[in-house]
């Protein structure tokens, strides 16, 4: 591991695998005669501290049905499809900008320097745009319960979209 650049920084790695959620049956023919077909490892960045660099090693597994030969994947409950950053990183950045009023530049710098997340302003900007358009700002964000919401993120092209938009009753309509 070459991540140990400065010896006072600890690298904390968590491992997640789709194999922990081995599917019960084929989505096509519904038979339960399945095997692992192949896999891919991906590194996903998480929010660290000035002294702890946090990364998730995620194993994306492709399963195959031995009956109909269909190859398929599952959606991991903690890892949005295509994610390069854990949902908490996005949530943090969006809260800083939309709720606390910090600038995108400032938040990007803090992510890089204080939380050891390698990220560009462009990416943070994109998250803000996507969240800003949803209910015109932050009121909804604080209402989300994190664990159940993870599967509400889908990614088709590396970008994040909040699929589950939670309405709250005291919506501030301009
Ligand atoms: Zn099948």
C-alpha cells in the first residue's frame, strides 16, 4: 500500500462486498441455482479526519444463473451504484453549502485538506446543483433518515440523483 505517504496519517479501510448479500434466486427464471461469475474491486472515498484517511474497498460481484445463464448484479444497501464517494461525503458537502452557507471552494478545500477526500470543485458544484434543484434548498435534507435512504441513490453515469424525494409538511413555498 502506497497510501502511507505521511507517516502520521492512518489509512482506515472498510470492506464491503456484494457477496455479503448473495441473491436467493435468478431475477429472470427465479431458480436458485446461482454462482459468482466475476467481480471488480473499486475504491470509494469516505469522510476522514486530518489524521485518518478513510476508504471503502468495495467488491462488485456479477452473479450468474446456472439454469438460464443470465448474468446480473445486485444493489448493495450501503454503496450506491457507480459511487466514487460514500453518501455521507455528499451529504456533508451539500449541508455545508446549502445549510451553512459556506462556499463551494471552501468546502472543496476542507474536504481535501481536513477530511482527506480527493475531490474537485466541479464535482461538489454538481452535487449542489442536483440538490439545489430538488426542493429549492435545504429543508428536506435534515429530514432524511440516513440508513434507509441509501438505496434511494442511483447512479447511471457516475452522477448522483436522489430518487426518493422526501416532502415535508412545512415546505417553504415562496
Ligand atoms: Zn435464471
